[in-house]
């Protein structure tokens, strides 16, 4: 079993990670114990999300072992314009090992500040959002898409948590492709045929 680490911060955007954490729990309920979710922070025992939820974290960024990670998930929030040096160092190391890193919304600005988007295809809330980072030199690789996968890097704007989760599920092979496709169809359209496909695929 390997760890999927979710980096938790005050102002963390609740809607941006919820599909992913729920998907991991669903996989474990179905007997897939390849992955264990751990919520980590930089020095805080409890974080308060954008929605006012108080989350008790499992551990600290300083205790993460890159070799034990299956993925690192970085949700957005209102604090990514500065700081977060410890987790950004971890993210750069994780990307270098080929392990998936998923960043959405403000977290893409963090990666831009770390120089991690300068030579990889990526997206974000807008190109102008990333160019506020003086370390960012990757505008030629920017894609105006709902989610972008470049190798082991997954990025998305804050308006695309569903597409973000789908891309993360696919990179991790969390479920077979027919289940992921039916799941995405159901939650993106609400059509019953996708519910039937999802039930039939399980």
C-alpha cells in the first residue's frame, strides 16, 4: 500500500478535492487497498477550509517520504501567492521521480512559483493568473483546457474539479476505464444511462 498525500491548508477549496478523496474511499470499500489517503499540512494540526470545515490532519509535510508516495494532491486556496516552500520542494522532487502530482486552481500558481510548469503542458485559472509569478516561464506550454495531463502532472482550473478528479483517477488507474467513463458521464450530465453503465461495470 502506498500513500496518496493531500496537502491541506487554511482556505483550502472544499470542492476541488472532494471527488478525489471520495473516489479513493470508494476504491478501498471495493477491496482495493493499493492506496491510503493521508492529509498533511505544514505545521498545523487542524486546518479550516474555505467552507469553514475544520480538518484534523494525519501528519506533517516534513515527514513525507517521496519514495512512499503514490501521488501528491494540491488543492487550491487563497494562500498560494506566497509561502508553501516545503510542499513545493516536495512536489518538485515527486515530479522528478515520475510519481503523479495533481494541482488545481491556486496550487498551479504555487507550482509556477516553483518553476515546475516551465517545461510541461499545463492549465490553470487563466494564463494571466500564472504570470503573476516571476519564476514562471512556461506560457508557451499553457493550454486553455478543463484539465491537462503531461506525464505525471495533472493540472486544472478551480472550475473543473470533476475533470481534475477524472484525470487523477486515470493517471492512478484507480478504477478500470469503463467505470471512470461511466462515473464522469453520470456526474457531468446526470443521465440515467451512465448510472446504469456504472452499475453494470462494477
